[in-house]
C-alpha cells in the first residue's frame, strides 16, 4: 500500500485537488518516523492477512479478462422469444 503522489480532477469532484492538499498537509504535520512506522504496520497487516497476494492475483486475472478476445456469442438465451 502506498500513498497517492498525484491527483486528477478528471471525472472527480471539483474540490478533489483542495481535499488532496488538505490531506497531504495533515499527513505532513505528523512526525515523519510515526508516518513511516504507521505505513509499515498497515503493509504488514495486509501481508499477514494475505491481502497483498489476493490483490495481485485479482489484478492478474483482470488483465487476462480485459485482454481476451470474445469468441462467438453467448450460448444461453436469457429472454427466449415467444
């Protein structure tokens, strides 16, 4: 898990940049060592729970799905003609 290093207003809230800067200022106001150790604790908890591996596998499957070509049409007719 990382921290966001850029924000985009495209398709988002008109206040997205202001909100991002507000959050960055709140994080920056903390002791750098405390921020570093908190981030490390979050990452470790994700690893212990297997979340990191689960996210990596989900991403891999999503790439396969998104890059696969559709072959043929659906074989099940959901709304049969009467």
